[in-house]
C-alpha cells in the first residue's frame, strides 16, 4: 500500500484508489497513511519555520522588546517607591527636628 501510494502520489491515489478501496480495510490503511503524511508535512513546515533565520531574529527582537518593557515598568515602580520613601524620610526628619 505504501509503495503504491508513494508511486502514485496523494492526488492520484485518492482519485484512482478511493473508489476501489471504498469500505475496505485497505481504505483504513490508506487513510492512516494520508494522516501520517499530513502530520509529517506539518512537522517539516514547523521545523523550517522555527529555524528560519529571519523569523528567529524577529522572535528574538519581540522577546527583547517585551523584556525591555517589563524592565521599564519595574524601574518606574521603583522610582515611585523611592520617591515615597524619601518623602517619608524627610517628613520624619522634619518632625523629629521640630519636636
């Protein structure tokens, strides 16, 4: 079955063998063979996409931008905490010197 399908190709195998195998166990074999073929093609496409230098560079840049945005947000929160801490320290120092 595999040799026939490989030799004919997917389109021809569907057209030529589909009506002949209709309702038989070899049809189930052919269906599983086609499903496996689609899965392998998808895996191949995904592998090529993951390893495409342009797409990999784009993913790295997106991650870098996300890290920079998180860092900027953390720094802004730290700056606000520091400002509040300094205000409290000045108020505490001012209140102690007035007493």
